[in-house]
């Protein structure tokens, strides 16, 4: 049986990922996977500075390529791979450009094709292909009769509901009109003076809070479409914090509130704010997803993206899926954040479907719709 082997590269935001995947028949094996996060560096500024991200990608991409070359045990990577899959967008332009340029250079030097991959496709496939509990082996076998599938993608840059009509066939049915869910988590975490990355830290604080302590708004929960909006929710949190501490000056761009997270109540107030905010986000995501299930009747529901690591979201989405009797697949925890394995998963399928480009025809694009990658 013919084997296909792909080198995959991801640099769209603040994680550098390089992986080697191989497909033989229906089985995909991750031969090597390396990810480096820049979280510690961006913690110093409280968020990702695109040029700093690009500089860090530039530093680590060579060593990561070397690492996967060793780990994959392919004697000669140049002759051992069929193509190079790379995230071409969407993302931070200077960051994307590092991965795309690395892929172009290798493709030129090794005379290999490039398989351009949309970042959100990667997140979709991290859940679609599932895993058998083992990190390294994915099975395509059962995934052919699962369409249409509906994907809820929640990351730092995107909140989307996407209908997947077949492999590599996408239709966006809803998305955020302002902040993404992860962005809202990160901004509210900053208001609560929690360190970067905000989402996981806010969720940790929320574990000790009362989820109904504050009746924060659920923006667009009843709107007649599948779009989202989270910026009003963030503002509602800001006003709640101000009411608690009116001496806080108005917040400018990039400024922090002077609100002390612990008002002498053992952190109970901020934990309650965190828990109530988290529940508002989860309620909106679940209600809209349920309505999309009712309308599109998918055979499979998928949850992926950085915020898919959120425990209450995973648990409550599972409960909803059980109630409406829809099978749910959630991306494995180690593939929720950005990584190159998910890019390689798409790369293998896209390669088989003829999405093959000459290095000269591949460029990074900060904003690009997923539909333009659809079969
Ligand atoms: O997919 P991802 O790694 O990067 C983008 O493509 O944007 O997602 C990162 C986002 C960040 O906003 C981060 O705060 C959020 O995912 N996140 C979480 C959790 N873990 C990561 N948000 C809420 N709860 C979590 N446990
Ligand atoms: Zn992502």
C-alpha cells in the first residue's frame, strides 16, 4: 500500500509547530511532533506582539525541524517526504510569514510541493480524526460516513460554527462579529489581573466561584442567526469591577484596571466574576450550537480550538449533545492549542485531493476565508 509522508509547519500565532505524519491506507501515524510555546515571552507584555512572535519563530524553527527529522527516524527527510504542509493563514502576518518562508525554501531546495492549509481547517481536523486515546495514531476509517458534521471552533482569534459537508468541504454558518471567545477570556483575565495566558488562568479561578453570582449578558443568544458577539460581555464585566471599586480610572487601550482581585474576601469576589463570565460564554456557545444542530441535523458535532480545553465547555457541550442524541468528538487536550499535527492531518488529505502548489505560488495571508480552501 502506498505511503504518504508529509512535513507540517505551523507558525500562525505564538506556537511554533513542526511535525511529520504518515498515512498508509486508513491509518495516520504521527512520526514526530514538536511544539514550542512563546507564552512565557508574551506574559511579559500581557499579550502577543506580532514582531516578537515572528522573531521567536525564526529562532526555534530550525532546531524544531532538526528535532522532528531525528525523531521521525526517516533516514533522509529530503527523499522521505512527499510534500510540505504549511499554515498560510489566517493569523499574525509576521508570524505566518516565518513558517511559509521556511516551507517555500525547503520546497525549492528539495523540489517538493507545498500543501497550503487554512489554520481553522487544522483545528477542525484535530477533532474530526479523533484519536484512539493514543496520541500518535489516528484512524480515517470511521470518518467517511460522518457528514454533514458541525464544528464549533473556539480559539483566541476565532469563534465559528462550520458545517462540514464532506472531507475538505466547508460552509461557515456563523462567526463572531467582534471579539472571539478566547479573546474575551484573555481580556477579562487581564481585567482581573491574571497573568497571560488569560483563558486557562481565568478558568482555574472560576473553579472556586459561584457561576450564578452575577447575571452577565448572553449577547446574541436569541438572535436569528448563528453569529456571536463577546465584546459587550467583556464591558459588562468591566462595569461590575468598577462598581466594586469606583476609584478605578477609565481603561485605555492596553491599560489594566486597578481593581485588586482580592477584596479581602479570600478572592471570592473575583472568583465569582470569573465563574459567572465563563458560564455566560459557555451558555451562548452551547445555545447557538444546539440551534444549529436543530437546523442542520449533523451526524457528528466537533469541538476544537484553544478554548476547547475549557472544562465546563467540554462537560456542558457533552451534556447537550447527549440530550439531542448527537455524537460529539472533542479535540484531544494536547491538540486543542496550536500545533503542526493538525496541519499535517489536513495536509495528508489535501495532498490526496490534489491541493498541491509550487513554492512560487504560496504566500502567507493574514485574513482568508476557509471556504476558499473548500473542495
Ligand atoms: O487555538 P489557540 O491555541 O490559538 C489561536 O488560534 O488563537 O487558542 C488560544 C486561546 C487563548 O485565547 C486562550 O486563552 C484560550 O485559547 N484558552 C482557554 C483555555 N485554554 C486556552 N480559554 C478558556 N479556558 C481554557 N481552559
Ligand atoms: Zn488556533
